[in-house]
């Protein structure tokens, strides 16, 4: 009897453990909080989890180049996600390549937030960075922190980028970092400063300018930035800045000696072919495709087929109505006094049948 009682206890204990393990497994599958972390964001667990600052630091420490591309909407974000790009930047360059402006200055924080939300829904793997647009952070550190908070809370971004240079920008970067928000700096050609730069002009091409690029990069690092974009500077200057810093540099028109590279989505794909975009496409950009030509050809072919009536054919008219229901439909139309409509329907049914 004692043996039987002991066996029952063992079975009950085993059953309870199995139930507990099953429940724990189920809860883990249902949880959005990644394992081995104290707090986690609203991202499901999967092998291709979001790239983090820790991942970037590890790549930088190993000397592995970092890839970064801009995106401005859901489709472009999905493409970056599928390609395995490390960082997705929702850049204020949207003002030029999406909104059609000549500069980045007109785009607003509210407009940037719309782009950020679209990208956040499409890119599940890359680190997401949102640009602070012109006019959203220059007035005070309070304004800068408030704008950065909105980029994360309302835009779904992981970090922000701001253009550094002036002491007030360095101060803004420091305040944002102290508020608990990761910041990427931007040095060299800073498009938001074209009013004082005299246009989109390369920087670092003389001694004073080159030294300023390095010193500003170091100041942004001191402010707490996790990386710095170097735009349109000579390769030796970029190499010097990269060597002087302990954080990654991301080059754009800055040569091959940076810790990583960034290009604008529309530029690298050869997306836009019209004169306005040709005017603002930078010299340093490599076209990895001529997507714009493919799009234009497809649109012209579509217009021609609509015009000559070859689209849609029966192959692209998939929804059928049976012969019996067609007959009933025609009779119903006749009863409603819609004889012409009945004739049109009968004629269409005959033509579709012949095309099939």
C-alpha cells in the first residue's frame, strides 16, 4: 500500500512539473519581452531580433563595417529589413527625395513622425534612427529633448540623429543623451546649415576646416553620441576622425576609411530620373540599380495597354458569374427597365467567354 501511495505522489509531482513547464513555455511564447533582459520593447522574440547599440559596438570593436540606408515608408523599410541592413535612418532628406523640395529645411517634425511610423511598421531588424528636422531642436535643450522624445514615443524609433557643429548643437546632443535617448551626431556637410555654409559644399578641404571636423566629432563623442556621420569630407580627414574616436563613424561621400557607410535609398537604387532629382543627386553616390528606368518603362507600357484595350485581358478578369446567374441577372435588369444595361452585360459575358 505504501508503495502504491508513493507511486501516486510521484505521478502527481511529474504531472505538475509538466503542466508548469508547459505553462511557462506558453507564457514565454506569448511574451514580447526578450529573454535575458530586464526590460524589453514591443518586439516579438525571433532569431533575427532588432540590431542594438551593443551589436553595433561589437561590430565596431571587431572592425566589421556597418551598413546604413535611409527609408521613408513601409515598402522601403521592408526592403532594408530583408536585405539585412544594420541601421535604417528615417532622414530629413525625405524633404528632397519624397516631398520634392530643393533642401531639407522645409520638412516639419510632424511630417517626420509620419515617415517614422511607416518605417517602424516595416523594418523589424535594423536599428531605427529618426532625424531631428531643422527648427525642432535649436531653440533650447528643452525643445531638443521634447522633439527627441516624440521621435521615440510617437515615431517608434530607437534613437535620433542631429546635425552637430555649433556649441548649442553639442549641448542639445548632451541633454538628449542625459534624457536617456541614444544620439547619432552628424559632422562635415550639414545640410540644415546651408544658409551659413553657402550651399551644399564639401567640408574639411583646408586645415582649419579639417581640424574642425575632427574636433566637432570628438565633442559629439564627449556629449555621449554613440556614432557620428561624416558627410562630404576628404578621405584623409575622415580617416583622422575615425582614428581619433572610440565610437563608429558612418561615411557618406567621405571615402572608404570610416567604420561604416550610408546612402540615400532613392539615390543608390537610381529611383528618380526627373530633372529636379538629377540636380540634387550627389556625385559620391553609386547607383546599384536603375529602378527609375524600370518604373518608367512599366508605367508607359501600362498606359499603352489601357489605351489600346489589351489590359485587362481575361487573365486579369478573374471573377466569374455562372451562366444561370447571368441569365437571372439579365432578366432582373429587364424588369428594372434597364434594357441597355442588360444588353451591355450580355455583350460583356459573350466577349469574356470568347476571350477565355
